[in-house]
C-alpha cells in the first residue's frame, strides 16, 4: 500500500535545490538593498555629526535603536524554539522549518549586535567593553550571552547543512562556479558515513540542549537592561518571563511569515503544507495567550495600585498620548491573531500569514512602547526644557537606520535561501523513507 | 718654573671666574629663557617677591603661566582626595530660583546651551503642599545605580565620595542615564560648542582654546562628543581649597559644601557643623526609599526667605531659546 504522496528522492532534491532569483526575487532584493544603503548613508551622517541627527534627547535617551535591538533579540529566540525544542521533543513535522527558523535566528542576532553598536555614542571605543568590561553590568552580561547564542546558532545552522552540502556538490552543474567553490570549502570533508552521522547527531543534540538555557538567557538579560533600573514601567519583577514569552510569540509569527513567503516564492507546497500552517497556527495561539497573560500581569496589577510614579505612565498608555499605539499593539499584536487562528479556516496559509504579520508588526510597536514612554516620565519633573523633549518621534535618520537594519536581516535571509536549500534536503529524504 | 705654573693656574682660575661672572652678569633677566627669545618687553611691569625676600620688578611679558596644579594621572583621579568625604546641603528655605548656580556651573564647564548640570525645579509634592524651588545636582550616591550599570568603568565612585565620569573611556551607551532615578545626567549629542572665552582666558596664551586643554576627569573639560556628563562637585576646586562654582555663585547662600569627616559645611559666608545642621533643620535626602544613599541633603522649605512666586519671573532664557 503505497502512499500516493510519497515523493522520490530525485523529486525532493529537484524541488529543494536553491533556485535563481526570478523577477520578483530581483525586485525584492533590489528594494532591500536600496533601503539598506539608505540606512548606511544615514549612519555615515550619524558618525559625522553625532547622535544629534536622531531625535533623542537628555530625557528620552533611548529610542528606536534600542527598541529595534529588543525586537531583534526577541525574534532570534525562534531558532531555539523550532530547532532545539522540537528536535529534542522529536517533533517530526517541524523538520522542514528548522533551517528557516535558524537563519532567522542568526540573522536577527547579528543585526541586534549591529544596531547596538549604531546606538553607541562612541562606537570606536567598542574594545573598551573587552578591555575594561565590568562583570557587574547587565550590558556585559548581554554581550556574553548574545555572543554565545550567536555561535551556538551558527553551529546549529552549519551541522545539519553538511549532508545537504554533499548533495549540492553532487549537483555542481546547477550552481555557479563561485557557489560550488563555497560548497566545497564548507562541506567537502563530509562523506556521509555512519561514523560522521553519529558525531554530527550527537553534536546537534548537545547544541540543542545548551541553546535552550542560553536562549532564555538572552532575552531575560535584555529585559534586565530595563528591569535593573528604578523607572516606572521598567521596575518590574515580571520582566524576564514577560520578555521571553513575547519573544517566543514574535519568533513563531516570523516563522509563519517566512514559511508563507518561501512556499509561494519557491513553489514548496509539497513540503510546507496546510498541516504546517495548522500546527504553527495553534502554537501561535498558545504563545499569544501566554503573552497576553503576562501583559495583564504587567499592566493591570500596577494599574490597580496606581502608585504615583506609575500613574502618569500608565494613564498615558491606556488613554493618553500613547493609547493608540498601545491598543494597536495589544489588539493587532495579540487579540486579533488569536481570534483568527482559533478557527480551522483561520489556520489555512493565507489567513495564518496575515495573522502572523499582525503579530510581528504589533510586536515591533510593543517593543517601542516598552522603551520610550517610561523615559518620558522621570521621577523628577521635566521643566525648562525645549518643547521637543516632551515628545519623541524618530527622525528621518533614525527611521532610515532602523529600516535599514530590518532590510539587512531580510537580505541575509534572502541570500541564504539563494545559496543553500531553505528546507533540509537530506532530512526530508530520510523522513520520507522512514514513512514508506 | 713653579712660579710660572702657579701664576698660570692663578691666571686660569681668575679667567674662569671672570668668565662665569660675566656669563652670569649677561643674563640680566633670569626669566628670559622661560619666556622665549622672541618675547618683546611689553613695558608693563609687575612687582614680584623673590625667594630671598627682595622685591623685584619685572616685565609682564616675560611671565609664563603654569597650571595651578600638576596634572594628575588617571589613577589618581579615580582614587580621589584622601581623607575627605564630600557632602552638600541645600537649604530650600533660601532658594529664590535666581539661577546663578546654574549659570555659573554652565559657564565654568562650558556646557552646550540646553545642557544643565544643575536643574532648579519648581516642586509641589501634593495638591495641598506648598510649592518650593529645588536645585538638583548629582547626588553622588553612596550606592550609585549609574556606577553599577556602567559596562566599562567609565563612571566610578571615589574615596572622597565623588562620582566622576571618564570621558576618555565612555562608550556612550547611556545606560547610566536610564539608571539614574534623579535624571541628572546629560549627554553630548553633538560636538560641544566652546566659546573663545574660556574661564581662565586671561592666563592662557592667546592661541590656546578650551578644546586643546588636557582632559581631566576632575575638571570634566573639555567635554567630548558622544559621552555623558554631570555635576562633578568640582574636585578641581576642592584640591585648590575652594568651593564649587554653584556654592560661590549663589547670592542667597543656598548651597553648603563640606566634608563629613570634618563634620562641617559652608556656603562661603556661614559655616555649620553638618550633623547639627541636619539635626536642627531636619535635613532629608531625595528618594530615600530607593536605597541610593545620596550625599546631597536638603533642608526643608520652612520659614522661607522668599515666597515661591518670587522665583517665577526668573525663567531661564538660555533654555527657552534652545530649539
């Protein structure tokens, strides 16, 4: 009794080998490159004139660079969720998604580091962090865990890639000379012997186990950049768990977005199926409910007490200047996606994609709400300052750099998918044979 | 023969002495070397006291200024002045929002327009409480949150209680600004503006500008772009035995500065025992319950010298006109 949907090895390989950019791919890349260059030029201006090109001031001393940083660290947690946790739990249906998740993770964490350097007033003194680093500072903890997470994620991207590199080398007529050189440089030592697979599997297992606590650490430590201060809105014991749960949510949303785009762009309907959207959709509902729970704890409990420093801050979020953004982030970022994805028809590819886009966009605004409003409510009143100190809207340079960093993340993912198979070929073949 | 030798030796010795005497005598002006060969006498003379107790008169142009104090190493600046525990007491009963403290501090440290290390805030704690003027400086906390979070040790607590910033080390991450509950820190978002008129312009040769001065954590000058800055309790003044600029500038004697080890604080005109002053007037610190242990004490605004309204007219024009 043969399964009609069973695919042959040749079929799988032919479908999953990296494809050249079509017209849409070229337009996509060109637009991203333009945005990235605009960001780079804006950064050149910032290096030349100083941070005065932003709209940050002595009170709002952290702006969208930092909220972008938090957003990137949040998204990069997805690598550990899909790759590590699902692998360890032996969740087979998620295998096609592991490489997508991992490249999102690596790409996001790289740009998290870049955007932090962009935010520094003296980036040329970066070495001071290593030469004079103080272990008691949460920033140093962040540097340590993010670097660790980057290397583990990179290895979790590389090791499962090795069997696929062998396949790519085997099909050298399909790739350019340069790419073939790259594949050979990276993976020619891989023979695919049982011995090598044994080592590789063990290594991947160990990495999967270690990445989980490190992943919890990166976003917890990032949350402690805020929670170790006294300010209203930041001085909360809830922050570690609140941030980590939000990170899992936005990461899962990002994976659904990437799934949908790659499926459409590369015709991968046989590999990223309705079942994947269905299951990921359910996961997003679970994570969104969890994040909503933490939000209730974070906002409603202090609102019940309305301590003096928090009163102005919370009132501004619920019904003041930041109310539109706040309710947008809650409804569009959490409530509407939950409602859409609760229904079976809502978990089909297109509605799930829309819900996931809402999750990601809502999450970006949520991170902005975590950083800026608090800074506008210092303990001591803001008096005799220029009018613009009482509001914060990023300048054109800041937007350019922030969008440039987002474009950079997408560019890395795009180029990765152009060079390597975005769905693991070898593992798909192996699983297909196991099913047969 | 011996006679000749003796006389030759004598001749040589005399010649040598004569030569030395002449050589010494040619130097009519002992300061000429220091002033430089190309300095022309200006005609203006000053009277100076020599080490022997004689009064000598000399041309002003030949005087070369040397710094008040030898430059300190970074390690010495980080260690602090031994045996001191600086403390400040601000008497809110005397403050009228004149703003002289702010102006003096801004000028002495060449701050950009809009940057204020001292912020004089109009405070009213609750609806029925009386409003009062509160000058806020850096609190130089004993448990400074800014020092805790600095990743590169660019801000540090010294032996003498002062929290300083090393602008040569600061990476501009602004974590300290987020951590400070008193929001006392300001940041150099752009290249600092320096006026040609440095505070010691009269003593600096015409070409020297503030920007070219050697940077010292104790003077906090010259300010550097992309780094943070704040009130430093003027340790450079303390080393000279002088009071910080705000203390000297205030016409109403609001600021008292002193040493807890000596248990005395002064505003220039009056000196009190610190512990007695705090006890008598019930001094307190800001945001005591945060546990930062600030070194600035406030005396409550009781029996005030001026009504609150008297200060409303002194709006800082330099802040209002900043874009």
